[in-house]
């Protein structure tokens, strides 16, 4: 259908609306609550809104985004928009069932005189889907028609407000909301104006724009830049990003941009290892990846250790990746990334404090592995030593190390001040060792545990080495403990 035919149909429907005795109208939050007519149009009439805030993150990375931008009303572009609208709505199946049960909409959508839907895009897509399946409860869509002369800025504001009033409401995901706020700001809305419409505080709106900037900075840090939709999931919490923003700001100011980047990378390792709840991510601080067990878990794995810098790779075992395998290359040298032009992030000086290059390379390697493992899923990824491992298995191994490391940081915080922490930590270690001894008694000579004895022996030797180190430190401080009799002291 041409644009002219679409406009003519809407114009005729509006003329018929005027002739009715009790025509349906609705009050919209537009120009001080304007009353507008409600008409019914065939499902083929509306043009899906390619500018919808809901699909903005997905459309920004779609291979046909330029086609949609150049010709949003074309059939091919509308197919793309329909696909994104369907996938972006988390309650689409519930809404579809509701449309079928109710015989159509319970609330009208909103449409321009040219036929562009401002909201009800998902309902239109689902009604068309039901019609194709032969279950369509109605072949029309009820829409409130906007008056002539509505500006683009008014349309943006209207969509923002209407989103809070939808039946079977599916709130915007975090990235969609952030992009909506940034776009409104770019269109001339002040933070306070946006805040009033969204029922937020002005400082929350400003923070939202800063979080979006942080996301752009974050996605550029891995070897292969991440799509923005990597942060557009149901588990995303604004509080996670707000706390990361606070920490990165402090690091940028105190230690420089590279230190802030390194903190973000460590945070991403936890985030993509499924430790992405607020109460876990807030413990991803300082050098927890290298210090608290993540590196050790990889070093203990026969194949995953090959991703670490300077690891000894078994060159006798080689393999070639298949078409379905993702290759993990050795980490690149740490590089300072200047994103000032792209993201508006100002470096605080020409010289920054030096960072631990070896630690940064380890973090790079682990981050790239975690991202590749997430992407591969059950498919294999090829490691630098030529061996392959399923993405899920690699993620499980790293995730185990991440959980232990974050729990260690949490315990360290809870141990108290520096003067009481040594004894507190030793008390925890003693209890843990007693539990381990009891667990070994329980397995006894169980044949099912036979394959684990070698791993247990390695751990015991590591603990023995740490105990000797502790006794040496006590001796050096004049504690009077004989390091030769450390077994009896323990």
C-alpha cells in the first residue's frame, strides 16, 4: 500500500467517525491532554515504528539497519522491524494469548495521519501473526489518530509517556531506556523535563546518560568489541552499572583512564561468568581476578591454562578448528585506548600511573575467553594449544573460580580491620580445613572418588607450602614459633 492510499484511508475513516452519534475518543497526554478520535483500520494499514525506543539497541546492530533508516516504510524494512518488535517484547506470548481471548485490543494504539504507529506495534505484529495462523480474532486495529502538525519532539515525548500506561506492560529493558533518555536529551529535552515525564529525579536521568556512555566505553574494551545488546538482557540491573560508574569515576580521577579500563575488564569477567547479581558484582574490586583464585583455576586446567600469557603450551598436541569452532588467540599486548573523540571521555593528563602489564594481560586473556565461551554455548572453542573445549564447559570452570574469588573478597571485607583480620582469616581457614578432613573421612575408600585423590594431594601440598610461609613470617616477627615444628603448632 502506498503512503497516499494509507493517508486517504485514514482520512475517510476520520470523516466517518464525525458522522457517528457517539464516536469513540480518547484523551492523550499531548498538548495538555488532547482528546483525539479512535478509528479502526485494517491490519495492513499501519506502518510499524522503526524509531521505537524499544527496538533501538537491536536495530542499531542489525545488518539491515541502513536499509531501515533509508526506507523505513518499505516491505523489507517493515519485516525487519516486525521481527525486532516481536523479539524485544518479553511478554509477547502472554500478550498474544490475551489478544486471542479478548477478541482484540482492550486499549487503542496511537497512529499518525500518515499511518505510523507510535505505540501498539507489538499488538499489531501479534494480530497479524494470529491472522496468518488462521486464528485472528479481528482483522483490524483500533487506533487513536493524532492531529495534524504533531512535531517529532512531541512524538518522542508521547511514546515515552505512553510506555508507562500499556496493558500487559513490558517495561523497556535497561539499554532501551538509556537510549531513549539520551535521544530525548539530544532532541533538546532537559534532564528535569525527562525526569518529570518518567517520574524520576533529575540526577537519575543525568546518571542514565553517563551509564550509557560507560556502556559504550565498556563494549570497546575486549579484543573483539561487544554489541550494545550484550548488556540488553533480563538480568541487567541499573544498580550494577551505577556502582560500576561510581568506581570507574574514582579510579579515572585517582589512577588514570587505564586503571579504570582494567577495573571494567575485571568486572566484565564476573558479569559474563553469570555472577551478575548486585550482591555479587559489588565484590569485583581491586585485583580480585589475579589475587583470589580465578587465575589459579585456569592454571590447574590442563587445556585452559594455555590462554594465559607465558603459559607452557603442549606443542605435541595440535588440532585444527572446524567451521563451528571459535578460535581463542593468545592475548594481545596491553594497549592504551583513547576513546576521547568517540565517547567524549577526557583523559585527566598526558601521563598516567603505570599499571601492572602482566596482570592486565592475564585479565585480557580471561575476558576474551569468557566472551568467546558465552558466544559459543555448547559449540567448541579452539584454545591456543590446539585443543577444543565446549563453551559451556569453559564457562563453568571459570565461573567456579569467579564464585570462589568473589566470596573471598566478601570474607575479606567481613573480617574487620587490618589488626583483627589475620586472626579472623586463620579462624576461617582452620574451620575450612576441619570440614575438608571430615569430608575426606566420608568418602574413605569409595572407588568413585579415586580420580580425585591426585587433585586433593596437590591442594594439600599447596596448603602445606602456605603454612610454612606463615610460620616463617611469625618467626621473623619474633613470635617465638619454631618453624621446624610447625606441624605441632598447627
